[in-house]
């Protein structure tokens, strides 16, 4: 009999939910298909993510409807809305630390089954032209959040995948964004999976 399919739980905000694309085209589903093609059979992902969520709003959602246990992999990508709303680095760090602990618990208490994913840089998108902040200041704030998140992930024994540089390379190129001129399109998510997410997860999973 074939081995049972592994289960992925993806926690986050619009970038994980796939604002502007179908659930099948968001990166969690793309990742599960890529892992299955690589010999790691995965079921369709369970996604707990919503556009606009901050760290505290994702925590509240986990409190209100805790996901069932038993996931082989848990991913966490959150923080862009904390940055967008102008919250302090200390506020973000506290929320992210609490979510990391939740993610580890949902992965059966095993940090090696958790992957934290960096925040992409929305300052390179046409949407950012409507904002009073400059692309440079947005990049600086996002980099600060990512440094804190990566530091916490490493300290917790959680893997880290960096997609920020991919978002900057994609910029506003044709096909890289959806109609809102802000969120990644299918092609950009595919780059995330191929260049960052799939290699990171393959290093975590037993054969």
C-alpha cells in the first residue's frame, strides 16, 4: 500500500491565502504539488490565512478555531500588515514569537517540522506609489521585520525560507502581480516555490 499523504498547514495573511489567485494557484497548493512530484506525497494544504491579518489577528483566529493536530509540516508567513499599519518592531516581534510557538505546537512540538517564510517587499509594486512612504523606507522596515523573524526562527530551531529577494527581482514585471498591482501572481508564487520553498522543505522532510 502507498504511504499516507503528508499534511501541510499554512498560517499567514494575504500572501499565504493567495489574494487575487485561486486556492490552487496560491503558493501552499503549488508547494504541495511540487513536493508530491518530488516524491513526498502531500494532500491539498489546510490554509488558515486571510488578507489584512496582523500577527495578533492570526493569533485570535487560532484561538477561535484551533486547527486539528497531526500536521507533518506547518508554515508561517506573517507581518506585512503589522509593518503596513506602522506597528513597532517590538510589537511585531512579540506577536511573531507567540505564533512561532503555536506553529511548533501544531507540528507536534517538533520545530524541525516548521518553516517560517519571509515577508515580501510590497514597496516595489505599483500599489506602493499610492503610499506616502518611499520604496526605500518600506524596504528598510520590511528588512527589519525579517531580521527579527529570522532570528527568532533560528533560536527556536525553525527553518527559514527567504522570498523577499524574489519579490524584489519580480517587481512589477508582466505576469508577476495580480490585478490589484500589489499581490503576487501565479508566476511569482511559482518562483517562490522553485527557488526557496521547495528546497527548504525538502531539507526538512525524511525520505
